[in-house]
C-alpha cells in the first residue's frame, strides 16, 4: 500500500518511543532508518517489528576509552549501534577537520548500525573520504563451509565530488540478514544462490536460511572481503569476532575520515572525481541499458521520486506490524 511520508515518519517515531528512546535519539534513529527505507534498502523499518530495537535497560553513556589526536576508541555502553556509530562519525570528522585524518572505532554494542552508507555519506558531505565498516554475529558461512561464523559485515565508502558524493554501501554477504527477514515477513522466496539450510543445501525459504546460513557474495572473493571487515570491525576496535569471546554481545564498528588535501589540492580532487564520474556516465552503453549509474545513484533516484510524490509503497504486512508497534507507545 502507498503510505504518505508524514504518516511513515510519525509511525516510525511512535515505534521508537515505544522502545524507550528520547527525542534526540529518535531523531538520529529515524534519520538512519528512513534513509534506507526511502532508497529501497532493506535496512529500514523492518528493524522496528518483531523483536524490534528496544533500548537496553543496562545501557550507559557512550564514552571514549582511548584517544590520540588522530584516533579514538569508544565504549558503546550497550547503546544502540546507530547511535554509537553516529557518535563515532562525529568524532572522526572533528579529528579530520583539525588534522586531516580521523579514525574512530567502537565496541560493546549488540544492535545493527543499519544502512552504513548513511554514515559514509555524512563523511563525504563534509568533503572527506569516508570508510565505514561494521561487524555482527555469525549468520554467513565462509566460502567452502556450511557453518555461520561471519557477520553480514557491510562496508561503505563515501567519496566527495563537485558533482555530488559517490557512496558505495555493500554487504559482503549475498543478501543482508534483514533482507531475509523482510522476505519472511512478506511470505516471499529468497533469490536463488544466496543461502543454504541447516544441512548445507541451497534454499530459497527464508525460514530455512535463518536456520542455516547466508552465503558470501561472489564466492571466495566476497568471503575474503568479509574476513577483512571482521578484522577491521572486530579485533581492531576491541570487539569480539568468530572464535574470540561472545560475538552476540560485543559488535564492532569503524569510521574513518580522510581529507583529500593531505595528498593533493582538495578542490582539484573534487573536480577530478566529478570529471571521472561524468566520463563513466557518458560511456558507450550496452544494448538495453538506459543509463549508466554510479554507486549510490539508484538509491538517490528512488528517494528523489518518493519525496516528490510524498508517499512510499510499503508491503502490507510490514506496515500493519509497524502500526501495531507504534500504537503501543500510547
């Protein structure tokens, strides 16, 4: 069904109130969730149904454990991952503004950071190159294995440009875990080749996939990249990873911001990235290809169209469940 954006925002805020977040926390969480939802990304309001994202009763203030002029490590104190990563990006940008470079890691969270392209885009909007990575508990099998040991382990890059930022946001798994949950909620099948069941057989059944494992994208190449993200958002930031401590309670994140002016003239860099993008868009197209799109442009186009219309198509079951959660906020 088509839902007016104002109503979607209101229900999202209502669900977050039910889960115990204050006004500023709801603003950040809503922004990240709706960034995804309005771009056709499966890291949106699906997170608010089912078990949802209730505030951890044992959560405390996010605080810096270790800091230098260029770096910091945050203890997320069991706050929501999106709030912690947002704080990490703020601090990385503060350091990049002062020194040209900032790298901030976090640990001690146990919730998804959502569409991390949002955070990479924030860094690019500040005219810095951004790299963001996140880990999570095992739901993905390494290449050649049937055991779910790796997280979906997304990585995102934000590149500033005179022509608008380039943002690559990708899971290193063939499908995000919330993509599996979204298919389960809608009663739909998974795409072929993205998951196996508990016996290691290929499956398109979301429920069977949740009992088995998601596969890495691109075979051994995706598995190798997932391993690298596991290191960057695990041991490097003091978070757990496969074979080391309790991954279910200690997820990690990494945010890096780099000013191009550390290496070249900043304005020249921004213009050259824009020129490169324009050259690629103008390239000879394959038959049937209407336009060559660069990273982030498909989602940008979807969001622009949705905002122009003022309404968004949402799967019926998903919308009804969101409304039910929001209603419980009173």
